[in-house]
């Protein structure tokens, strides 16, 4: 995705009132050094981009995954 900020702005506009945008992603650096998928996941900078501009952000970690509930 080239412009993540624009994408997230469009999602906020498309959500119905009271809607929730759910994102489930890997967290960068949570896999073992030997795991070939170690490079997957959301970085702290990407998490900041994802969560800025929402009125409410809730998150929960599930091992290597992070779940976000974002409300406009």
C-alpha cells in the first residue's frame, strides 16, 4: 500500500456511525531469530500511523499478533 495515511482516512470516512475498523497484524520482532518470517509485522512507526486520527483505539496482544479496534 503506497499511501497508508490516505487509506486510513478513507476507511474512517466509509465507516458507518459507531462502526469499528478491526486490524489484526503481526508485531515486528516477536518471532525467533531463526524464523524465516521474522521480518513480518507492524513496526512501532507503522503502529503510530495506524492508530493516529482515531477517537478511540483499543489493542490486545496475542503472542506474535496485535489486534486493534479503531473507532472514528
